[in-house]
C-alpha cells in the first residue's frame, strides 16, 4: 500500500522532468541528431564538388582547417520550395566523400554542406552547388518483323552504357480511349537485344519501344518507336464442289490456294448447312474423297488453307453440298398370277437410266434363306414349286454401279392356290423358272444368283 502511494507521488513529480528531457533531446538531436543552432566559429567547407549520375550524385570535399573542432558533416538538398533540408549525416570528421541516391534522372538538384561541432551545432552552409542528374542514352530499335505467325520479333542495338543490365519492352495500347505504352516483357542482359512478343492477333500492326535499365533500376530514355505486324492468315478457299453421283462416296475439290506458303488443306463437314462443322481430314492436294460406305448420304463441306506456320485460313464462304449415290428406285409389282402350279408376276421398270437389271428373291417356307435370281427383263415365272410349301417373292432393282434397291412388297403363293390377274404389260412375256423347251431356254430361263446358305 505504501509502495503504491510512493509510485503515484513519483509519477506526478517526474512528469515535468521527463518533458524537459525530451525537449532537450529534440534540440540536441533535431533532424539527424544535430542542433539547428549555427556556430560561425566552426570551420566551413570552401568547395563542394559534385559528380552526377543517372539516379545518384557523388560528393567530394577537402578536410577543414581544424578537424579537431568537428564530429562530422551534414548534407543539405534544396526542396521544390527552395528550402534546404538535411538529407544525410556523415559521422566521421575525416570523411571527404558521400553520395545521394534514389534520385530522378534528368532532374536539377542543389546541394550544400556544413560541419558539425562537438556540441551538435553546425557551421554556416557552403556555397550551394547545382547539378543535374544524367540519363542513359536510348537504344536504337531498328527491326520489327512483319511476317511472323502471331508474334513480332524485335531487335535493337545493345546499350553502350556498362551499367545497363537489361531492357524493358513496351507496346502501345489503347487504354481508356487514349494511347499508352505498357510493359510486355524484359530481358536480363545488356547484350541480349532481341525479344519476341507472342500470342498476338493475326494480321495486326503494333507499335513498340525499348527502355534500358541499369543495375540501380535507372531507366534510359525510350527508344524510337517502330511498327511491327503479325502475319496475315491465308486467303479463304473458293470454288468448292462436291459430287452427287458416286456410289458410297462423295468427291470434293476446290481451287488451289495462290499463297505459296500454303502446304495443306483442312476439310470440314456437317450434316446440315448451318450446323457445326467437324474436321474430316487434312490433305496435301486440292481434292478429297469421302468414303461414306452408305447410300444417299448428304453432307455439306467447307475447306480451309494451312500454311507452313500452321496458320489456318477462315473457312470458305458458303458450303458445297454433296451426296453419295442413293439406291435405285424399288420396282413396283404390277401383275401376278398362279396357273397350273406356276407362279408368275411382272413389275414396272423404274425410269432411272442407270438401272440395268433386277434381283428376284424367292423364299420357300419360313426358315430357309431366300434364293436370288438375276433378271434382265421385268417378269418372272416359277415352275419348280413343290406342294405343301408356301413361297414368298420380292424384287429389287440393280444399277450399273451394283447398287441394289430396297425389295419390293412381297407376293405369296402356295401349290393348290389359283389366282388369275390380267397382266398390265402383256407385251412382255413372263420368264419361267423350270421351262425346258429350247425356246424357253433361250428367252425365259432365269439365272439363279445364289442362296444365303448354299
């Protein structure tokens, strides 16, 4: 309890002494620990010699006449208001050199120096000396490529300044509606004077400049501005044609690109005109055979050109429509008869000129695979029917490419059944299966093609 009272009493008693102590310290160590009081009796520096650099200024002076009276030196620099401010303290009375750093290139600075007495007072300042920081000479940007794929190559002359440790590459952009240069890359050596700006737009021009950078991070003046340009895409392909008369294939051809750097073509297809197009093939020539292995398939095609730099042109304007040859028209059975256990029927000939023959399918019973007969005409008679068996017939067209139509509707006959139907085309005599007369052998004998399980 007594200790607490004593501490409380001392606290209030010490406050005035603590305040006086800090005021005294502020007077003695004000700004770098020196007094603001000027002592005319202290030795002065007659001449402050200055050597400017890009972002630094070096100082040199002679020792004063009586070094024993001083503890060091204070360096002053004039601020923008014309007032001198202390920027450094040199705590060695025998020192004759110092430097000020982190300055702005190409900027005027004014300096002065005073000695510091042993009691912290300072001498009158020396005669102010003005200097201007220097700059690193700009490099000469003398090459910007104009034909590289999605990139621009820049080459410049290496800086002659040995303090340069690398370069900053800037590209002009439009920012907030105004043109401005932004950093797009750097190099890390004075003699590395080449840079590739990548991932650019095709066929687009860009402006560049280069800035040298020293080991102290000082920057040179910008180089001259040079325009570079990326390579244009190959021209779109024109005059694409697609066939519609090939069995199970579509043949596509187009005009060869006039661009000598084009080395191949990409062929795209879609099942609809406005649909998404998928890559089908890459070919060296200006044609392609699409092997579909299907009949009557329709496709739309577009083609692009690809050059040696792997630049691909835009897809051709419009699309070429192609189609594999469809199956021939299915015959229509127009007459049928069953007389004396002989089944006969005929069919109309489709109008397609490409149809050259027909196949008649005969199925005996339910389980046996059908027999097939090649027929040149348009009628058929079957004399080899057996009692108790149901026979089913149909017919398909065959064109000159060997394409077979879908089978016609079926006819069913059975021995013992008698159906008489007047023929639609009586001028065409029916061909008869099983007729052994010499005349029948010449005119009506059918060639049995094969059975699925023969």
